[in-house]
């Protein structure tokens, strides 16, 4: 595969969405007490995030870590009506719980790959899309609540290998036809590379404006920031990231963590792209993760001893 990544203008601003309390926590094997989850969110808020993916409303049998989603979301929205709280949902039941708990945005996940969708949600892609239709119908009278449809395994799948952009566009076209507000493009297993990202995002750009798209990049092969750079040159400027580089889908074998928030913010700011976030505060939250959660840090900035 060859490609021409032209070096166009970079944006002046970008948005980083913190997802540690969803994608990060879901991959921690021992249950994190609810008060620890809440105190970590309190600390993250202090860094200035406008949008945080707070939790996921999924089956507690599938992901026991998220059994306290309603409590965490309710606490979050009670304290911070002004911060956009995102909740990942895989089905109607999750959407109903997210609506009840006051989530501002539902992040409905559908994989481009049939095999991963089945592992993750026990549904075919078509079944998930039918369920999305029902979620959109339920949202009808809840104006103000946004629906983002995130296409998981958008580049590579742990079971099927390379994913065609046609499979990604199929999910996106359906989501847009249902009136969904945003699209997420997820490198769930973190093996995408810039030319693959270029190929898919160029096609996505024909379908919906870049400001309605969020990139979700894991860093298994260490190319998440290179992929982000590719996306920036194409006009995309909204990125998920997880403090401490935590994360990984429990149903995608081999997936490493997300791009670390501190690495993403450092990268963007050094490119002269404003994030409005306080890197020192983010780093201090990330450095607290081993004590708070009993897991090791990933990423770069949080583990280096070179002063930033
Ligand atoms: N939230 C809470 N509970 C849920 C739920 C949700 N969104 N969806 C289903 N449940 C409950 C059901 O009530 C049922 O409970 P019961 O056994 O006590 O009656 C149980 O979970 C099984 O329900 P069912 O509809 O048969 O679901 P399933 O077993 O086919 O599982 C999913 C399907 C989608 C719910 C499950 O695979 C899931 O939660 N997947 C998400 C995986 C994930 O979080 N991946 C990482 C993020 S991408
Ligand atoms: Zn993820």
C-alpha cells in the first residue's frame, strides 16, 4: 500500500476526550471500588476536560468492573452538569440505563468486523445496527442527548485481520441515515498504521464532517501518534486518550492500552495545537494510577525521568 500524506495546515485547536474511566478501568481485572473511580474522575476533571467518557452500561456478567456504572454516572452529572459525560453502550438496555443516569452522549459500539462484534456483543453487525435503530427511536424525545456510533475494529480485527473500508462505511452510512450525531473510528487493537488510516479516513471524510468524528487510537504497535498526525493532516481534531495509557477491549485479544492522554496532549501542544488542558495535572493523575488502581503505567511521558 502506498499513499500520499500531504503536509497541509495543522489545526490551531484540538479536543482530547479522556476515556480512562471507561476503556482504562474495563481492562483492570480486580474491581475498583466506586469511591476510587469517583475520586479519579474528580482528579481528571481538574485538568480541564470538556468531555469525559465516564463509564459503560454493559452487562455486569460481561464486564464486572462496570457494574457500578449508574452510580458513577449519577455522581458525575450531579457534580458537573457542564461537562459532557459520555457513556458507552452496546444495546438498548445499556442505552436506557445511560438515559436514566443523565449521560449527555451515548457512545454506541458496533464493530466493522463480524467476528469481533460477535465476541464483544453476541450480535451480528446487522443485529447491532437494528438495535441502534431502536436506541435512536428512544432518544427521539430526549433532545439534547447525542448519539455517537463508534466503529470498533475499524482498521484491523484480531480474528479477521485487515478490515476493508467498505465494512466501516457500511456502519457509518447506517448511523448517519438514522440521524446519529457523531461517528467514532476505533483502532481497537492498536495495529493500524498511517497509510491504512489515510485510506479509511479519506473515505469517511466524504461522508461526514471531521468535527463530527472522534478518533480512538490504541498504541499496541507504537503508531497511535503517527496515526493521529495523519488524521490531523486530513482535518480531524478530536481524539480519545486514556490517562496513564490504560485500556484495552477485554474481547479483543492482544490489544494494548490507549494512547496515553499525557502523550497526546504533549504531542499536540508541541505541534502548536492548543488543547486547553493542564499537562502537569494530567501527569499527576497518571502518576497516581499505580497506587490508586494497582496497575502499571504505559505510554511514554508518565514513565520517563526526563523532565518535560
Ligand atoms: N447493562 C446491564 N445489564 C445488561 C445489559 C446492559 N447494557 N445488557 C444485558 N444486560 C444483562 C441482562 O439483563 C441479563 O441479565 P440476567 O442474566 O440477570 O437476566 C444479562 O445481562 C444477559 O443479557 P443478554 O441480553 O442475554 O446479553 P448477552 O449475554 O447476550 O450479552 C451484551 C450481550 C452486549 C450485553 C454483552 O455482551 C456486553 O455487555 N458486551 C459489552 C462488552 C464490552 O463492554 N466491551 C468493551 C467495550 S467496547
Ligand atoms: Zn478502546
